[in-house]
C-alpha cells in the first residue's frame, strides 16, 4: 500500500449565520472560518482493488470506527466519485476537541479526501475536492481549502493580512449539532445584515479589524449562561472579543499577541480543564 500522513487543521468560525431552510430540511448559511494551528494527524494508505473497503482506527475509544465515521464516508464518496475502487486504511490521532465546534470530524474527512487525491493520482482541482467534501458534510469543503474561507453558497479563500492568536476554552459540557440546528427551525432570529461588510473589511484589513463584529447565531439559539460567562471571562483576560465556534461548545477569544494569549490561557486554566492557545494558519491540510 502507498501511504501518506496528513496534518489537518482545526477551524474557528469568525461569522456563522443561518439564512433560511432548504426544501430538504437543510439550512442555508453564511459562514467564515479560520484555520488554526491545532491539528489531527491522519495517516491514509490506499491501493487499487476490485472492490471498495475502508478500515478506520482512532486513538480515542469514543470515536466510531465504522461507516458512521466521516473519514469512512469521505473515502466512500471519493471512491464513488472517481470510479476507483481501493483498499483504504485510515488511522486518526485526535487532538481537536470532539463535539467542540472546531471541525473535528470534518478535518479528518478533508484529510482523507486530500490524501486519496494524492495516492490515487486523480489530480482534482480545489473546486472538485470541495464538491466531494460537501457531499460528506457542510464544513468539509471549508476545511479542505483552509486558511480564511468565506462561504455563502460558494467557497472563496481570502488572502488576508496579518496574524492573530486565539485562546480556546473547552468546557465540561457539549452541544449536539443536530439539536442546535433544530433550535433554529422554531426560532425567529433575523439574518445578520452585516455579513457583506464583514467580508469586505476582513479581506482588506485582516481578522483584528473585524474582531468586534464576530458573530455566531448559535450563541443566541443556545441562550446558555455558561457560554456567556466564558466569553466574559476571556474578554476580562484581555481578549479583543470572544465567541462560540460552530454549534459549540468551545468558546474562543481573539488576541493581538502571543504573550497576551499565553497569559490569558494560564489564568483561564485554573477554572477549566482544557484551555489552549493556537494561531491562525493559511492551510487546511498538509501532507508529509
């Protein structure tokens, strides 16, 4: 078997809004993600075969290793799309929080797609890889592109200036994605009209210029005092602003220096079991 190892980076949502419900029950969204330096390590092996097969292993016992795993789904959909049957093996070393809103399962799927494109020599364009990823899950295409990615029905990678640091707090409670989206279906929250202005300023001046306007509709939908408390604590420790990522439950604060971020992380660690610093990166997946 040919083998490649991928470093697949977590994401934070700088802007996440639901703009409507599709006829099939899925949701229209405006979404801006930023890849950060926290990553999973995904090792993929593949050789062409008469029929498709995929074995998944993971160093966390609570992660499913059957066809429910998004890495398996990614391998299956890649095989169906390319018309190439292969014997595939995927080994995942998890570092990204599970059910944290940092794209933990999506980044693993994106790593598999990226690796299989390399191993099976399909040579797909970024657009084609994102189309495959979108069939696996809403965030997979975003994580494939990596860096700063804008999505409003189409993917656009933004080349933005500067670098920033994030302090991420993983609380002792989790938020289920499906349940979080179902909250919207019975809510009456208007679309955030600031998306286009946010995109324009972000692309021109960078993340720090839009910190005050980062937005996540799920903060409103959850209406959870525990989330609000962590946001306040992060800003009290020097964050320019703080917000939930994805559908939760990780909350992040944005800092303009590594020194400030590390000081805040040390102070927040006394109250929460997992607090870590990461920086913005410009890649979604790196092969080595």
